[in-house]
């Protein structure tokens, strides 16, 4: 049986860090290689959760946009309806990420419009969405694993 992609990435990171970096004499290059190995290790830990994280993030952003679409200009409300109809039909990371980027553009436009209208409850909700997005993207909790 073939090893999982996670296992393959972990082995590659270890090989780079332990065997290949030992062959380098330049400390700067060793440091760069160590950083790349660390990123591979982090990727191996996060790859299983990436699609699920994007799916949930997209769902959360779209839910927020739909909740407040009636308080937005007609043009922005139409963009939200249009994007709702263009949800990805597959679970490829590239499709989910592309949809995520479109949602974030609308989220920024919505945030700006709601700030102009001084909608305090909506602004509180959008900060919760932004906090959640930031939480999903953090890797700080994995940094100790690469030292």
C-alpha cells in the first residue's frame, strides 16, 4: 500500500532537514532549507483539514452575506445572490479556494457598506466572521512541532 500524502510530506521534510541540510556548508542555505522543511511539515499536518476548512469558511461567509443582504444596496444584494448560485459543484481545493476569494471580496464590500450605515449588530457579526477566518489560517500552534 502506498503511503498517504501526509506521510510522504513528513518523510520529505525530515529528509531535507536531517540529511540534505547536513550536506550544506552555508548556514544561510541551511536555514532556508530548514524553513522549507518546516513548511512541508506544517502542510502535511494541515492538508487533511484544508478542504473541510475552506468549505466551512465559505459556508460561514455566505451565511453572513445572506443574513444582511436585505440591508445592502440592490447592486451588492444582486452580487450576493449571483455568487450563491455559483457555488462550486466539487470539493477540489482549487474550486473551494477560488469561491472563497470571491466571497471575501463581497465580504469586504459588505463590511464597507454596513460601516457606512453604522449597523452595529452587523458589524459585530462581521468581526466574528473575520476572527473565525483568521483562526482557520493560523499555524502558530504547529510551530513548536518543527523545532
